[in-house]
């Protein structure tokens, strides 16, 4: 099987190229469908109108390919908005997968919004699933027991790109190291700025990634090239 590549295009089409039972870990952060106009930018804060790619997205259609491409003992980790993550988990359960745990990324430096009227949104969640009766990969990276909590700051500094919902490389590296082995193939159908592929490179895994937006694909390609050069 060919791996260590990214392609520009729609994952609904591109995932059909993946051979049956060939992916060790699907680790992805699809659109949340939460983008909308607001006045945060005029108030000196980050807006949440992320772009057209985060509007009108069907969060379920692409999931239908997962049972086919996932290895018998593979895992799936999907980030999404807390309002829909349970529905995604139940949809995959209906396709024959088993829900193992819900995970959370707690942000050490959350963006304050409407602090006088609401709680600060300081976390994002993900669901971990496997096939039924799988002998899934799980590496306990702690000294005792592994909590489903990952505390990392929102991306900033040199790591930050123009992608508005970019995940920290360290967060994805941690998930990959727990739920896969060196040499495994990691798939991200919504690659964005390339973070999952970079995390795969940094942890000795292989990767496949798809991205629909040209500007983010170009950023991902540059970042992946740099990560491969640094690896030499």
C-alpha cells in the first residue's frame, strides 16, 4: 500500500481509493458547523466565522467509509463540537463500531469570550472507537493510570498558521502514541494545516491526508516538507 502522502480534494471521493482494512488509526478534526458572523473581531478578539468550509457540512456521510478501511484492531479518534459528538459516536456504533471512551482537550490558555455572561469555553472533545472484539492498541503513557484529559495551550507562536481551528502538534502526537505503534498508518481525511501528518512523522508513523481547501493544502505541504527535512 502507498502511504506518506496528502491529496487535494474531497475525502468522500478520495477515501474510496484506500484498500479495505488498511488503516491503523483514523485521527481527525472535521468541520464543526459552528461558524457564524459575530462582532468578536471588532472587539479585538478572535472571530468564529471560520469560513465556508465550516458551514453546511454533513458530519455523518464520510463516516460510512470507516468500517471498510479500518484494520480489525484499528482505532478511530474524532474531534467535534460537544453538541454533536455523541451523535457521531452513535452513528458509528450503528455501523458496527464500539465506543470506548470520550476524550477532552483542556486548553491551558482559552480564548475569553462573553466573560460577563457565560463560562469560558476551555475544552474540546473527541470520541475513541474500535471495531467490535478488537485487540486495540493502547499505550499507557502515564506513571499510573491514563486520564482521558490532555492539557495543551491553543496554538500560537511559530507553530500557528492561518488555519483558524488548528490543533497543537503535541496534542495529536500524544493521541497517536497512545493509540498506534511505530510504522502504523494514520489517516486524517480533514488534514487542514497538516498537523496530523506532522505528528505522524515526529512519532515514527506513516500518514495519509486529504484537504479540500487549496490554501490549507499548500500550508500543509510546506509544513510536512519541513518536518521531513528536520527528520533527516
